[in-house]
């Protein structure tokens, strides 16, 4: 559940060929425990540049934890492909704050539907200045709810064993966390969406 919600505005994903013709997400202003406010909304293809800027602001360690390897430059082509695949191919949520150029994206959470149309893989990124204040939990709660609305059965993600903060969050969210049989340094986080009761948001 989100902390303090303000100024909701209904946003709809229309998913072609889905049993859910409308997947709803309510844009919200989230007040964090430290008093800062972020605006949470669905991601747009036009967010590409802001997402690239968010990548540029990440430290080397943060990039390693997120991408599980040392990455100096983002895969712009891959990002564009993912953004353009939404909503049919998945969904994404971003948290923004006001900036000189309009707004900065300080956190994002996305899922992509895999070859199995009942399963999706999630990824989440939170800027270091917004870590540890509950924002990751808020975004994951919302992302899980979108996946449930879509009728997906399983959400999974691959997390470095060294990423204790993300693994603890996954456990609190109800994910089963197990070693990756192909890589000892990785944990597979898997959530049975069908077993969850009620909506997260």
C-alpha cells in the first residue's frame, strides 16, 4: 500500500488481445517519510531521455547491483524497444520530482512479459538519494498490482546475492528467493501472483 496518497488521476493501459481490456493505474503524489514528495505515474515512450539521465546519475556500484555487471553505457536500443513494447509487452511505473527541465525520474519499476504469456520478469531502479525511504516498496506494490490486473500468474526477477536490500524487500513482498542453479552469485525471486489476495493499490 502506498504511503500518503494525494491528487489521484486515473490512467489506463489498453491491452490488445488481453482479457483485461483496461488495466488501471492511479497517478499519485507520494509523501515519503522524510517529507519529500514524488509523483508516481505510468512510464511513457517519451521518458527515454529522462531514463538515460537517471542511468547517468547512478554510481558504478549501483549500476553493478542493478545490471549485475559493470556497465559504462546504457543499451539505448534495448530501452527504446522495451518502452515501445508497452502496454502489450509489459508495464512500467516511474517516480518523478520537479527539475529545471521539467522533471527527473528518480525511480522506476517495470515488468516485461516473457515467452510464457503468464509470466513476467521485473526490474527496479531507485536513485541513491531516494533509497531506504520506502519508495521501492511503493513501486513494487503498484507493479505487482498491474501484473495481477493483467492476469499474469508469476512474477520473477534475478538479483545479485550481494544485493541484500533488494532481497529483503522481495522477501517482505512474498517472493520465494532461491539460488540460481546456473550462477551462485545470483538469486531468483519468484512470486505466485495468483496466491495474493486483494489489490496492492
